[in-house]
């Protein structure tokens, strides 16, 4: 086979004082990288906190990390919530989905500019998104008005649908960090300017990803009311 495969697991834990270090979920992922640079992220995500979430996502992107298409299926409290397929081109974003609240939904959104990133809520994707940042500018912030999410909820617990949403990325710097999966040279980034998400603006979210061109998620720390922590526990390439 000519493609390259990356496999990993991410642990979800709490940083709240009354739950410090308690496991609250987990994620397994596979990234396929093709010889033309296109790649697909497949992620299986479990959140134990009520209402519990079970999410399966398959997201494909081109060599420059522009989203191409996506499939996602969501279960809340072990009951089917919704499923959807998305396709994004240079001029249009479309969805065919079904959820328990709204039934069957078809979306056709005309775009002024191509969608730069589709946030589908796997934690693995939170590292890969940094691929779009122009690192030649050095540390600093860039706001991207042309993003989309499959759910505006912080836990991705609605939908799925396509929502237009701008947010920013801040490049903090380069670091060497150690997680259960090993020691890595990493980019440290931060998600900023997230007004428009639910139930409120997303709390401060710091992320570390590999500095090797694959942008593999290594560590994440969310403050505010969420107080959650994520770490890469296993990695196979």
C-alpha cells in the first residue's frame, strides 16, 4: 500500500477540584495520508459526562488541509441523535442530514470564499487545524472568518448541520513536551475569538501538536467552566 497510516488514542480527564484527574472520556483515531497529500481523519469519541456522547467522524481534506467531505454520527445518552454528510467545494457547502429534532435536512450554502476548516469535534482535529496557520509570520494571532462547524455546541452535542462561524488561532511558540505516548517537538497554539459558540464563548483552550507536518494532537487544556484536559496516550506510525 502506498498510503501512510497514523493511529492514536487520546484520554479525556477533568481538572475540576472535586474531580481532579478523573477520566471523563476517550478517543481513538486513524489518519490516512495519501501520496498526493490528501488525508482522512477517522475518529471515534466517547464522553462519559451526562448527557453522554458517542461520536463517529470521517473527515477528508486536501493537501492544504481544506475540507473536502465529512460524515458524522452522534448518539446522546445511548440514543440516536443525528447523522449527516457534508461536501465542500470552492463555491458551495452542502449537507444531507437527519436528526431527532428536525428530521431530514438538506443545506446548500453559497460561499464567498472557500471554507478554510471544518471543525467536527474530535479532539484529534484540534491539532490538525493548526496546519492552516501561516507560521512564517511567527507567533501571533490570525482570525479566520471562513470556518464552519458541524455543531456550535462546545461538546458537539447537536446536529449535525453546517454552521458558519469565525474563530482565531494564536501561535504561542515551539516547545518540547512529554505525554504518555512519548516526547515530541511541538507547536503550542491557542483557540481564541470564539464568540458565537454555545452555550457561551469557548473558554481558553491551549493545544500542543507535533511539529513534524502531521499536526498530531499531543495535549489540550481547557479552562473556564469546562476545566478539561486531554493527552495523547498511544501513537503508532
